């Protein structure tokens, strides 16, 4: 029997196939309802495959939340403690599934290093290998699955929360902004101080002390900022966050 059963609404069939292909690439045996045999009742096969699977991946969307089939399959998976949830549009989940963690794959285009995908594969690994309690969700990494990230699997409808990469990028960008402000002040004040010194006391060249002292401080800041690999704030943040939000059998 299959390791993973995938439940989805017809409108997200392209995403379901992408999820199935990615899991097969990791060595899992995956079942989709496009593999239904022609000689058996649809409902019988679905229930048989769902109960036999070690993990059930439910792809939530607005259409899936309204689908009786998807909700029924999700409930059976929840009762069997093998539910793995992901959302492709952040639509509100029906009860009681809104009380269970849900990986955010909005805009997912198959990136194997996407944060939400890491969460999904970590949960599937745990459920299929029995490496922990089969509660339907996991935040631990595994050998087959990429390391999970220690963040909630999905936020409520709305923008994704700032992660560690964004914070690091913001820290670099803020340092650069502070440096630019100081450099502008240096460029304006040092010439003014130099002129003032030469006019008022040309025999005591005290302007050289702020010139070199302040200049050395700016040089050290510039080295820390520009000799370490990072980019402009918005460009860096956009590049790092893009992976998180790239982005649909019988009727359901």
C-alpha cells in the first residue's frame, strides 16, 4: 500500500501532482485519486487507500474547505493521527482543522528548500518511519526530509511572519543606513571644520584629529558592511522571502 495519500480539491490538482512528484522523488509511494481502478466503487477505494496510508497530506484551499470529500478524508486522517496539512491560498480552515498546524505553501513552485515544504516532509518522515509520536505534525528534521524550521507551520490568513533570514537582512540593512548617514555628516562637517581651523588658528592644525579618528571609525564600519556578503535591504529580503511565496478524478 502507499506511504502517502493526497487529498485535494479539483482546482488544486496541478499542485497535488507537484506534491506527489516531489514526494516520489524522495522515495515515497504516493497515491492520488487519478489512480482509481475502473472496476471498483470510488468511495470504497478511497477509504481503503486512506486507511492504509501512513500519512495523509491534505492540500487546503478555499475549494477544499467547501468540499465534503476533502473534509471527510481529513477527518479520517485526523482520527488516525496521520494528518499533514498544507495550504495553498491561506483560506480559513474548517473546524477542527483550524486548531492543527498547517504548512504554508502559498505560491509554492516545487522548491525543495522552501520552509513550508521542509515542514511537510519532516512530518511525513516521522509518520512513515514511526520516529516519534504520530500526531499528524512534526517540527523535527530527518535524514530523508530537509531540516524543519522552528516556526509555526502556518499563520492565520495574512502575510507570513518575518523569519530569521529577514531579520538578518534587516540587521545588515540598518547598519548600512546608519553608515551612510554618518558618511554624509563626515563629508559635510570635516571640510567645514578644516576651513574653520585654517582661518582661526592656522598654526594649530587640530582638524586632523576628527579627520583621521572619525575617518578610521567609518572605514571600520564600511569594512564590516561591504566586505561581508549581503545586499540592499529590500533586494535581499525579497530574494530570501521569494522562496516562501512563489504559486491548482472525480469532482470534489
